[in-house]
C-alpha cells in the first residue's frame, strides 16, 4: 500500500469519516491519527471487498465511487470501522458536558 490508495480513500471517504468522528464523539484525534485510521479502514475494506488481495487503483476507485452513492449504508459501515479503531484508545466516546449516556462509564 502506498500513498495513492490513501489519497483515494481520503478523496471519497474523508469528509464522511470526519463527520462520523465528530457526530458520535469518538475518542480519535484526527490531526494525529488520520493517516493511521485511513490505513486501518483500507485494510478492512480490501479484506472484505477484494478477498484480501490488493486491488488496482482503477478497481479501488470504482468501488469507492459506487459505495459513496449508497451514503446511508456507507455511514453505517464506516461508523462500525471507526468504532473498532476507537476501541484501541480505551474509552470509545469523548465525554460531553451534560451527556447522560456516558455517566455509567465514568462513575
């Protein structure tokens, strides 16, 4: 895997990944961990969509384009992958002031 695959991932999924991280408040620092997160998602996608074999750039781009058209399904898949990545950091969600769902984890 080189920079070209990550550039394609960023081009087609970058905004959606940022939206998911901020929407759900995942404990991920995008400034420091963004490339590592993209690599994690890339490896999982290649394993699922291409049977673990590295795709050509054209095949990868075609698949990314087709998946981006199905935004609601893509958000679910990416949210799942981001949550798995966030588990590595310990607490999955950042605590928000007044957010009651996290109280059971911090008491």
